[in-house]
C-alpha cells in the first residue's frame, strides 16, 4: 500500500485540529444554551435558605420585634390572642389597632416603636374581640369596630377606645331577605360575629362561628349620636359551592373598590362579592392553608393562614402581588417563632421604602413584627 506523503499527513493533522476546535466551541455554546433554559427552581437563585430569614424574591423577612415589645398587662393575657389588626392608612397616620381579652384595645405607633393599652370599657375588655376594622364617615371621622364572637355583639368606638354603640344579636323581629335567617333566630340560633367591614353606610358582618354562616348587614343611621340597626340584606350561608361558606371568617374591602373579599377558611379560598351580595369569583389559596383574612396595601395583599399544606412546619403567611403568590413566609419553621403554629391575622405596613408585617398567632396566642430584608 502506498504510504501517505508528508503533505497529506500535515493536512490531515490540520483538519483534525480544526474539527476539535469546532467541537470545543460547540460544547461551550451548548452549555451556555442549556443554562439559559427555564429551570424548576425560582429564577432568583441568589437567595437560598438563610437562617432567620423567610420568604422569596423581594418579599423576604426577618424578626424585628417579638411579644417582649408588648406592655406587661398585654403579655399576661397574650396566650388568649384571637383577634386581628386594623391600620389607620390616612396620610400622616399609620397607627395599628388590635385587642386582647383581659387587656383591652392596644395601639401600635406609626413607627412601630411603641405599643400602649387604651382605656377600654369593661363590656369590651372582658370578651374576645375577634377582629378590628377602622372606617371613616363622610367627614373623614375615624371609628373602630370590633366583633365579639363569644358575646354575640358588635362594638363601635372612637380611636381612643370610647364606646359609641353596641349592636346586639338579631332577633326574630328583625327583617332579612331570607326567611331561613328569621327562622334561625326565632329558634334561638347563636350569633357569633367574626369580622366587620363598613361600606356606604352599612356594616357587613361575617358569622362563620355560628351555624348560620351568612353575611349580615346593619345600617348606620347616624354618628351623633351613633345609631345602628339590622338591615335586610344578607347573603352566603353554609355550603360547598362558590358563593357559599364553610366558615366565613374575615371580610375585607379592597381599597378603591366596593368589592367584598370574604375568607372562606375550610375551602382555602377568598370569595368575592358585590356590595349587593352577588358572587363574583374566588381567589384560590394553597390547599389546606385555611386563610383567616386578607389585607391589602397597594398592589400587594397579605393572607394569614391558620394552617398549611404541611402542619408540622407551622402555618404560612402568603404575600400576593396583583393576586399572584410571590412569597411564602414561615414564622415557625424559618424564623424560630415556636408559638406560630397557627396564624390568625396579619397586616402589611410600609415605612419609607421598607415593608413590615404585624402578625398574631392563635392557640397559643403570640405577637411579632417582621421586617423586610432588602440587602
């Protein structure tokens, strides 16, 4: 066989070197292409699990204050905490209000640095005020309203705790659109209000701790003096279908709208209604999360959950942006707040360019303020 010439051997070597260079270049390009493909992990992988920090993306939080920040008389009864928060969001304000059975109404300062107990009337101090709502009349005068689930009453006060009105449970003499509501109270059914919202002269009151589970309404006839009576509009009731409730726990009106968002706890959804009680849609939350309430701040919303998909890890706090879940905060598992097996209420605050979460646990009760991690 004829041996290859030196020229042919050299040409073959050049060709092989060229092919190796091409393959090496292709390998680098292929790795770059692979790295640009969608991954199963979140795209923001800079923030992996960090001790003492919980959440994802721009909404990551750490503990700022614990219950040690509370006045002594509040700490003594904190284990009974079973209520919720209301923030005065008027320009130049920012105080947050809530209540503890046995202590009364508390006010958190706008800068979150101090908490004080307000002088609270005896009928309110001794019962459980299950949530807190702040609302304003046409002259921008502020009021607080508290549903007492164990006493079957709704209390209205000034911001300094002065009692203005006590709305007692409905009776068979009160007229409602649905005859079953009349029959319920005629038969001695209990009234256990869990939350209240105000809109256009009406209180919207959830009754999820009773067998009734309707949203009832009461009309505010005047504020000087303050007078409220039961109104005929009511909607909801027990059931599985959208527009019905397993437990109607919290009710919230998204600022700038007249839409009612009602937390249907066992169905893990936020059900939305018009002010006339017409069902609109449902915002589905993670299965098993048992949402207690929803609070809005601009494009963001925060949902405190009584439980979570994995109860052993404690309950999550969810943050949404335009109804999209963007962060899940785990107070017990990630932040070491051992009493936060169940979250009962949470609100979102913004001070300067930073967000804060004020959150309350239930059974046992506890309290904490979380601070956004921005670095």
